[in-house]
């Protein structure tokens, strides 16, 4: 099932208000594109914030087929005890629809 949290990103508040909903609208013809292009790892991010702890077993990521508009690696993180903790890292990613599980990224 799909969890409904509050979307967060590295975008400025004004850009996020317009662009961020595209990441989680379930439509294949819309997309969130980071304002950060060719940035160092960890600078551009997108995610969801929840009021209570949730168990995430799988993340679906739909990426562009165009290599200029997709990440080749992503890191899944969680907020714990005042800092971000890595749950899994995924490298060698391609375009299309990807199912990412923390157990696979270890």
C-alpha cells in the first residue's frame, strides 16, 4: 500500500510548492526534477516525512530513460536520534520503474 506523508526536498520553498507534488502524484507523465544538476552526493534529495514511525519495505522509483535526468545511485535514509541514518544504498541504477528494498541495498 502507499503511505501518505509530507513531501520534502532540497528545493527552495517556492519551487517545492510547485514541483514537489509531481513526485508523488502517481502519474507517469509528471516528474519532479531536482534543481541541483550534477551536484555532489547528498546535496539533492527528495522524501516524505511522517508524524509517527513507519515500516518501509519497498520504495518505487520511476526514473527518466535519459541519463541526464536520472540518478545512477540513491541512498535510502531515515531520521533517528537527531540525525540521518543510512538504510540502504543502491548503485548502478538505470531508467524506468525500479523497486528498491532496504534489504537489497546492503
